[in-house]
């Protein structure tokens, strides 16, 4: 028999050479292959080596074998390393009749059982709980062949679900019962299955717990189902994929690494890819990245030149090329890769960020062909999707501690009851029974009531038309807005509009302000008229009215503004609009347009300008160096197609440009002058390069670009080598106007006792100017500036001098701040925390977050709030107790990361002074009412047990206990979320009322003790009066005391609220009606006939009067002799 020849698979399988001289080896190999064929004719060992009886075919057949082998890789490749190990173990199959192999086979079966079991457990764990990512670099060609193999990469599935069908119930239960008190209630419920501990009906203890769990599960299931629907929609979206059989459509979830995906205009990018080709002229395409980094400005992406030059998209499939992509990582602004043509012996083409399109971006122009390099959880979007830390509000922490005190109180009551009864017999059983009887002291419904209340507060905020556009992204901490003591704010885009207006251009010899723009326009026009005439005359006709040097200076400066930027003109509705990554860039280009030098067009390779004479100037773009927050400068190398001159333009912040431009007799002084006017400054410089110099530099630059390791550092070093012998051209100043209502908002916050810190990257003088304009600092305030020193002793001395000032505005720069955070942290925060306002200048995003965290650590009892609008504010926002994001021109990144999102800074006053006040006051009152409700019924139980000789017998059982915490009292108590101590006008007119909230007195040890005393008095009064004066029948005692308890709770709600609303009145009436109907529906719990007599109701009336009236009288006396501030304003005495 001759075995058929199977195609060879990929080189990862063992490959054997031709026939062997050993015939025995041939015979053994022959039988082994037969054994394998009987089980699996497509086994890799058959594909790995042809039969020794078959000779190799032609080169054409070998090519066919390679293609078929690649197809095998795609269809039958092992899912993971375990499968590959299994295949390798089968390379020596079992042959019956061989004794040695019988023993080996038995061992292998035993090992195989445990290996299979472990693999099943591993896969189950991976599917249920996920698996730690093992990210690897990859190499691929344009026909879908990859190394490692394609099946080893993660699928392109979007999955934001928190639970699966199997993990939902276990995970929700774990999340709930990992809290001590939920576990406590579970133990209480389970204890009722033990006969000796049973003190009532089982459902009395299980029903409240089940209710809490059901509410939680419904909420979690709904949220997760919404995530599932969104995931399914994203995974089902169809995309065009270029294959050898043409363009086919597949869902997003089927896209794999190595696919060539065609993405059309306004279509979401399904996975991370490299841009190979685009239909846009010049090979450049725009993408919108607002769903990735929150920035709304379009980003320019460039196709690989080798691929863009091809005649059609299908030519990619026949192109011999290798693409290398680094291992996946989180950095969305960095990428390292190479593109190497198979028939090209030159250096590989570098692939960088500008050649990529990340998942969740949207193509804004043209149709693009992408080579997919990362899918699923390896994409930048997924890797940067982090769950924000769960913030716990101060109120929740205080309630948690008070609950522990209640737990201790319950234990003491139980021990007291057992002690009075006597430690004889099974006293420990009685101890546990008393713990069960007093379990209502810890209210299980407190968390549900609070969560429902917080949801209502969040809904009120988002429905408020006066702060339209407000979004609550964290409904767990709305009450934190009512206790803010420190507000740390960004400047640009937060206090200001981030709408730049060009104000001043300084050239050293002459300066142009906004009022003298026409002069700049005339100088630029004169500079072009001074050019040599086309006839070839050595000197042109120069204007007699303008100085030639000034004209050339103006022209060089305006040309620099028109060339050194990342602005691209686009037509929208027939009008020219500018797309750029920064509003500063647009302001400079618009200024150049106003004075006569217009940016007509920009492509990947060229820039076209229209000069004042109406003629066009073409420039070839040789290199672009974009702005980064680390370098604080941007540059471009262009070559004029008219003169052939190569020029390097550079612009950046004065702090870095002053180091590059070693000598300037006016730059530093003018920077300070513009800063004092509140202008943002930018220094412009240029350098003319010879062709030979540029060619030599380009060799070093390309070499650095193709490095795999430390590419960024190497490229930066080569770029830095250009920044020598630069000629200063100009200094620009742009104004960022304040947002509407900012001065009024800051003044209200100061009156409310909120200390505002401004954290900005601007100069000290600019920050002070903005602080004065925004009323962050008033005229009478003492201003102290600490800057320009790194001496710890000097900084401490200046801080000590500042600490004695009462109304202080403290200003520090980034250098001083860095020293303070490292060397004299306590000195700095001791002074800064007491200052009325603080400005931190030249502050980096990392320093912003450090300041927030250290301030929180220094004043842990105070609540901090951070507000910003840009991506550089995210770390600060997430570090604060409360984070507020503004939807601004820099995008939505800060807004999406924040707990609360608003449209403008002035909205913060209403958010804090009105909504924050209500959320905190209502939550505090609601919590204390729920605690009171649980305490009073436990006191009644304790009094009853004492009267019946300390027997562990429940007075109320079954539906009475279930109804007491739910349908009898839930609606009136929950109506407290609609109550307000002051109306909206008073809260906003008198922001000083907010100072009271910062002290946290609405829920304190004092108020807690007062409510405990109320509960003890009222519970004891109800029980003792019912026993001593009226009845000795147990059924009548239950009827009288329980009715008195319900009426007392309903009246307490009415007496404690500040305004009786319609909803509150309805809830009181409904609760009373429900109770009256339950008397008829539960005849075994009450003495029904007695309850419908006058004798019953006058007894209840007397008990309720003794229970409620003293508490109400004490409240009236307190309000008359020591009224709260809001009562004075409401004219309530």
C-alpha cells in the first residue's frame, strides 16, 4: 500500500528529509503513519513529512502544498499551548502487540486523564473569570499569514458585560455578602432553621434580605443587559474585507489579525490597524478620536507610501511585504512598527502613530484600507478602558461606623437581658435568641433607601433646566457635593473658554497689537513688493515708506505662522474651516489669513499658501515634529518649490525656547509683559539648512526611526540635534477669554467657604492676571509669590511668613511645587490649606494629581473637588473625592472620567449650593429616620421581654415585622427625599449657608445620640403605658402597641419635615389606609373586634401623645432659643 502525499503545513511542525537508508526505520514509520491515519487522516504528523515512498513533486505542487498547509493552520491549528503539546505527544502513536508500548501507553493514558482534567478546569476558569493577557509582538504579510499563527490571537469581540449567565448569581451574591452586615442578616435568617434558635416565622427574617437581594439583582441584571445589547450591536456591525476572492462582508467579531479591512467615511474602526491606502488625495485621511481619547479635533493619519503608490487595492494581495508590530500596550500616542517590502533591499519603512487607526475611532474623510494588527482585548481602546475606583462618600463611611455602634449596642442589650435572666441552663442559646430579637436595630433597608434616594437626587440634577446638559456618572456620591471644602480647578477651558484670540505679535524691532493689525498687513504687502522682479533684476523696487528689515521680519514671522502647525483647511458647507489639535494653532493661522497670507491647502506632502499678491507659494513638507507635553514645542522642515530653500521652523513655550535661543535682548522681558496682560505666549524661530546638511541629518533620522528598541529616545535625540543656531523670529500672544459667569461663580464659592485652587501650566504672571480678572483674588487680598528657587530653607522661610496672613492668595511655580512635594510637604500644605485661594503655575498633569492626593491626606476630614475639561485633567479628577468634568473644546475625556459632567464652570454653584445641599441634608435625615425606625421597635421588644421575666419571646411576628419596614412606613419615610430646609432662592442668595454643611453636623455623633434617645424614650413609653395602664391581654397589647408605633412613625415624619408636600400627604394617607386594611386581612395578629371600638382608639391616642408630644415640644423650644441659620432666613422662629 502506498500512502498518499499530504501537503506540508507550516514550519512549526516537524519536517523530515527524504528517504532513509534504514529499511526497518521505514517499516516502523510506515506502520506508525497507518495508525495515525486510522484515527485522524489530517493529523499534523502526516502533514509534517511526506511518505518515504513518494518523491517530491514539482515547484508548482510545492506552492500548492504551502497554500494548503496555510489553510490547515487556519482551520485546524491548536487553540492553545495545551493542544499543541497533545499533538506532540501523539507523534509516537500506540501500536497494539508491542509490550513496551503497552506499558508506555498505560502511563500516557493516566497522564492524559489528569492533563485533560486540568485543561478543562483551565478553560472553564478562563471563560468564567477571564485570563491574564500574554501580549506578544507579531509579524504578518498582506495575505493574512502571521507569526505567531492567527488562531493564537484573541478574537475581535467587544465584551463589556460584568457577568455571564453562569457567574451572575454567584458574583452578585459575593458582592453583597462580602459586606459584614449583609452576611450578618444572612446568618440571622439561616439561624431560624435551627429549632432551638427559632424566635418567629422564617419569612420574617428571610423576606427583608430577599427583598434587598432581588432589588440589587434586578438593577445589576438591567445594567448588564444594556451592556450586552450594546456589545451585540458592535459585534454584529458589518465590514468589508479584501480577500483573494474579492471583497466580502463579515461581522466585526469575525475580523482577525492580518485581515485587510476597508473602512468607509463615518464608519467606526473595528480594530487597531495600520493605514495602507486611502482614497484621499496625497494619502492622508482624517479620523475622529473623541470616543478614544475624548478630543473632538480631527487627527491626520497617513497611508504607507509603498502601499499608497499601488494602482489598486487588490494589488496589495500580490505585494510581497512583511509588517512588524510591537506587542500591544496601552499608550494611544505611541506605536513602533516597520514595513519591509520583500523585493526591497533598502532599509524598512518606519511605521509610527501617524500611520495607525485605533479601534473606536471614526474615519472622517475618504475610504481607508487597514491591515489589522490588534484585535479584542489587545486593542488600545480596550486596554485603556479601566473601571474607575469605587468612591465611598463621607456619609457612607460615617453610617458604616454608626452601624457598628448599633451592632455593639445590640450585643450589650442582649448580654444585659441574659444577665438579668441569669446565666443558668443554655444561656448561650438565649443570648443568640435575644440577638435575633434585637436584629432590627441594624436596619437592613438602610442601604436600599439610601441608594434609591441617591438615584432620585441624581435624576433631579439631570432634569434641572438651569444647568442643562448635566450628567451624573456616579450616582453613589451626590451628597458629597454638599460638603466640598476645597475646589481644585484647571484654567484653560475650565475658567476660560479655550477660544483663542490673537492679540499681539512682537518682532523685537516692532510690535503689532490687535488694534494695529492693518499695519502688519501693510508691512507684509510691502515685503512682497520688495521681492526681485521676474525680469531678473538684482534688486527690486523697494517701497520708500517701510523699512526693509522690518518688512522682511514681518514676512518671515507670518510665513512661520502659516507653515509651522498641524492645521488642515477643510470645506464645510462651502466655507473654509480649520481642523487642528489645538485652538492656539487655529488662532495663529487665522491671524496670518487676516494679514494676507492664506493657508489654501495642506496634504501629506505639501502646503500651499496664497500671498497678498494673489499668487501661490508651494512648499514640500519634508518632516513634521508634532507638539508633545514633554517637549512643549513643535517643528516642521519644509522646502520652498520656488526658491529651493530648506527651512526648519520651530515654535514652543518660552521656558524651553529660552534655553534653545541662547541670546536675546528682548524675549524674556516681553514674555513677562504679555503674561501680565494675561496672554498665552509662543516663541517662533527658524533655521535655514543646506541640502547636504539635511541629507546627512535624514540618514541619522531614518536610522533612529527604524529602531525597535528605544525608538522614541533615539528619534528625540536626532531631532534635538537640529535645534541649534536658531534665529528668533517673533513672540506671539493670544488671549483665552473667561467663560461667562466665572467671576460671579468664584465669588459665590468664596462666600460659601470653598477654598479654590487654580492649577495651570501657564506662567506666574498670566495666572495672576487671570485670577484677578476672574475674581479668584480680590483687591484687598494679600498676594505672596514663591518662585524661582529650589532651596528648601528659603521655601520654608517664605511659607512660614505666609502662614501669619489671614486672607492669603498663595502663588507657587512648578519648580517650587516639586521641592515642596518632596522636601517640605507639611510646611506647604499647612500654609496652602489655610489660604483663601492658591495658584499653582507651570503644573504638569502628574503634579495636579499629586497635589489632590496629598491635600486629601493632609486634611482627611475635608472633602476635595477637582474640575477640568481636558485629558490632562483626568488624573486630578479621578484622584479627588468628587470629580467634575466640563464638556469643552478639548473633548469629552475629562467629562467621561468624572463623577459629574457639566457644560460650563458657572453651573458648579447651583450644583454645590442647591443640589449638593439637598442631597446631603436629605440623605442624613433619611438615614437617621431609618435608624430610628429600627431602634424603636427593638426597644419595644426589650421592654416586653423585661416585663415577661426576660423571656426571649417576640412580641411582633410574621407580616407585622415585614410590613413595619416596608409598606406601613416606607412611603412616608422615603418622601423625605423631597424635603428642603430652605428654598432655592435663599440657598443661592446666601451661599454662606453652605459653611454649615462643611462641618458635617447634619449627621454626627450628637445627632445620632439624639435620635437614639428619641427611640429609647418612645419605645419604652409605648410599651410601658400599654402594659401598666390599659391591658393585660397579649393580643390586645400587640394591637395597641403596634398601632401606636405606626401612628408615632407617621407623625414623626410630619413633625420633622420642613415643608409638607403633596407627595408626603398622599404617602401618609396611603400608609394609614394600608394599615387599616391589613387589620381586616390579618385577623390572627390583632384583636379585630376590640380595634374597632372607641376604647381602643382613645388608648392609642393617649399613648401616642405621651410618645410624640414631648419630642415635638423639645424641638419647638430648641428652635426658639437656638434656631438654625436657615430658620432665621425663612422667618421661622
